[in-house]
C-alpha cells in the first residue's frame, strides 16, 4: 500500500528518508556487522552515534554550554513527576500555567509532590488561548514555573516566552520542539517526549541548566536524578539506544534541510494553508484564538457536527488518516509535525474543499 | 560486512529473521501505509500488535491469570527503585540476596527506600556461586525477598527457585528470561530489561501478581505505579511502541522454534560446549561453581592473563566480538543468549582451541 498521509498526534509521522535509512542499516550499521539494536551502549559504535546525536541537537537548538542534554526514558508523563522531584530543591511549591489537557495532567501529578499555584489559566475560555503575560500571577517563592508550550490536544501554542524573573521556567515542549528556533537560555529546563518531532516513543529529551541539578529529592529513582544521568552521559543504565539512533537520523535530516529557521518557514507555510482556509469558509472553523494557534496541532470543527463521522470516513478512504480529535475535546485535529510535507497538507485541503462542495 | 558473532552482554544479538522482518516492514506495516514507529499507540493496528505480544508472552511463560504483564520503560535499573516503591506496602524492610554486581546495584538503590536485610550472600566466594537454600536467613517480616536470578556479569545462575514462604519472591530475570520454562507462580514479581533476550533497550517487562499492586508509596511517579499501568494496559502514557513490536516478533520466533522447552535444550547444548571445554583444558577456566554456571553469560579466564589482550584482538579479527569481561571483574565473557546460534558458539570454540594450540 502507498504510504498514507498520517495526521496522528503521536507517535507520529517520521521523515521517509529516515525510515529508508533505518531499514537499509537494520542488519549491518556502517559495516559493523550489527544492527544498532544489537550494539553495546558502551561500545565505540554506539558511543559515536550518541555523541553525534547530542552534538547535532545542540547545534540545531543552539543549546548553551551550561545546559545538559539528557536522553531518558519514561515519556513526558514521567517528567510530570521527575520535574518536581528534581527541581523543588527543598521548596514546597511551584507555579503552573493551566492551558489545556496536558498542563492539567502535569498539574495533577505535581500536586502529589508539592503545592501548586495556578499562575495563569485559560480554563475560562475552554483552553482556546494562551494567557497574556499581564495575566500571570507569579509567586516569587515558587521553585519553578511550569508551562506546556504547545498543547497537543487543544492546539494552543505559545509563540512567545513568558518572563518569570529569577524563578526558572520549565517547559513541556513535546509537541513543538524542533519546529522552530528556540531561545533555550530563557528556560531552566525543557523536556519533550520524542514521539512527535524527534523519533520513536520511549525516548524523552531533557535539556536542563546545570545549576538546577544536584538537589533531587531522596525519593527520586537514581535513573531519574538529572545530576546522576548528566554525570553518566545519560548512561547510568542502558538508554533507549535504537530510539536515540533514529532521533539522530532525524537531527541530520533537519540539518540537511537547512536547520530550524528553514523548518519554521516550512511549518508557517503549512499551518497558514489550513488556518487561512478556516477563516474564509463558513463550513469549518478553528476554535483557537488567532494569535495562539499551534503550527503543529490544528484542531478544527465542522459547523454541522453531524457530518463529523462522514468526514472522517471519507478522509480515511482518501488516505488521510488519524484526523479524529482527541476524545477529551472531540471534533477534528490535523497534526502537521516537521515530517508532514506540504503536499500532505495540500492533499488535506483539497479533500476538505471537495467535502465542503459536496455537503456545504 | 558479514554479520559478526556478537557475544555482547546487552544490548545483545537479535534473531536475524526478526531483523529482516523489521527491515522489510519499516515503511509499511501489513499494508497500513505506516511504519510501526508512526502508529498511534491507541490505534487499532498497534493495539493488535500489543495484544498479540502480551498473549504470546503469556503463552510462552504459561503466566497465570492472576498476574499482570506490564510493558514499561526505564530499564531494570528503574525497577531497582520502583520495586520497593510499589511492594513495601507500608513495611520498612525487605530481604535481598547478594550474589553479584547487579544484586549489589539493586541493594544500593533499595537502601534509599527501606532497610535491607542481606538474606543470603556469596560475597565470601567472590560471587562465584549461588547460596544454597539452607544458607538463606529470611525475615518473616520482610515486605519481599529480592534475587537476581541470573547475574549477567558474574555468570551465576539460579537453576532452582528459593522457597520464601509467605513473603513474595521478586526476581530480576533480565539476562535469562525466556531462556527456559519458568514457574511464574513461585514468584510475586519478575522483571526484566528487554535488551538481552527480549528486544531493544528501552523496554522493561514486569510480571506481577495482581494482589501485590495497589499500595504504591505516594512518592511513586504514576507511570511507575503498577496498579495504574495494569488498569491502563501499560498505556497510562505512550509506551515504547517500536520496542514492543520487536519484542513481539521475538516472541513469535520463539514460538515457531518450539517454545521455551525447546529453547532450553538448545541453550543447554550451547553452554555445555563451552563449559565442557573449560573443564578439559588447562589453558582456560571458568571461575563459577559447576552447579551454578549461567547458560547465558559465560565468564572465563586464561590461566596466563598476560595473553588476554592478544586473545581479544585475534578474536575481534575473526569476527568474534564483545568478548571482553565487564570492567568490574575483568577476564573474558561470552554472552550466548537465545539469539546466538550453535554455529556461533562453535566458531568461538574453534577459535579458542586454535588460540590454545598457538599459545598453550
């Protein structure tokens, strides 16, 4: 079967050249006589793969030297607990922005470890916007400020970085990391599950300012102590080696494409195609405030939601898959991560226009 | 380059037919138009892969119905913390058998959560044997008894299951799970990192008796609460989907081969080739007590250890890789997991004989 246009929110599409290379190298990586899956994580072959992946990620995001890059396991959901375990540093409270489904999950988990102050919220608007800077009520005694910089389900993206003074800013950037340049120095810590813009599920990347490590709660499992993993180059135990290898191929693909500035141009163009259409038609609409619309996750609705099922059925037949919105919010959602080509978005747009003509 | 004979301790060899199938399906799994890496973990395709993997594992190990099978992340090293977090259940202490490098690591981590009673130890014999049942000093008030049922580095394997009465027995079976049939009902919990006999690093399998779940310490990250994951079919967050898929292919390979009874016969034959040789020659020796020698990890020494470097160099040239013993113990080690064919062990034996003739 030809490859489908996969609009799933994650695990999501990967660049086809990456998959092709992975398939070609599956039984013998670079004449080593081994699959990357079969390599010792402490052998020279994998050490080289790991070091290259970290170097490329550092280059792509211009990560300052005083930040550690960790390749961990457990997903962003593990970080919901691991962030407070590492960053409370003896304090009893943290600030959280409540901006959608995933920040809600992060907050619920954080409440098991500390007092949570909701520093900003868009709950009053059904999570359809990003709270403006002047609405944030920050607590100077907070251990950190947590934000979900792109809400995968609600489709709300921060296109700016909140100012949090001396309190370190922590971002769950899972669903938009590497979609554009990022001023890492504005953050104390950035984490991201790999399965959207990085690689296979099972890998979690943590970028953490060095001075914030080393004061983990005694209950922190050692493999989740940032300091322990930083000192061991993420190898206090066996890391998810194959996932790191695939991530490394994705980083190389991004570099060949021209890096994150170029990637951003492409992502802006893709998202614009869809949002411009929503703003012209009466048939579909975007529930998200114009200034805060995500370039990665594009939720949309049919004004006549009785047509939802038919829309999804016909889309599936046309090779446009996983367009159903998350069960928590309903409607439709097109996730158009880095790996989604413009032609895929164009195919979706063509289908939507055709569907509108037929049913509008 | 032809595929090497890879004697690495893990991540380790995988069955070649598994790698071939993974390569062939990389861009399009079963006509889905997607790689398994690109599938939603909640989509029908991956749900089927996941369910089949669990069903096959249950069949291979004859896992009783009152045990949950969890596909987690973090490695066995995460379980060193997660086991006490889940199984202490309000108690303040646990029994541990100290039988080598990995039980030592498990004990060090457990001490961060509870009092550890060393119920049995082979430290007096430099971890060269498995302490006999009558040497165990069990504490009836212990929350559980922990053993490392195969010590990957020391090459000591329990070929019997200790009797622990009403106190649940917990085994780190990472390096010999699936190498032979196992009476799961004798254990409260069995855990294993995948990267030896199961699949890629980044997947951890936990088989846990249902009544032991549900009393996790409040500090347990939710993704590591056995009850939470059991109720969510290991999907309270996105699991390591691709690693689960590869593990599923390995399970099918094992079933086609004839299951674990047949696998055990093959493993006995492979290990016997090496150990019989060590017991005949004066040139090499096994440091492990005859009754407790591991069928999976075979440490051995040259009587003249000045030849070690030359041995490893020539072995590497002959396509026999990763024979160097762990840095903690030195010497040599041949890991001969399920995926290592008899022909690979024969090739090693031929090389060792030749080396002995030249240097003996």
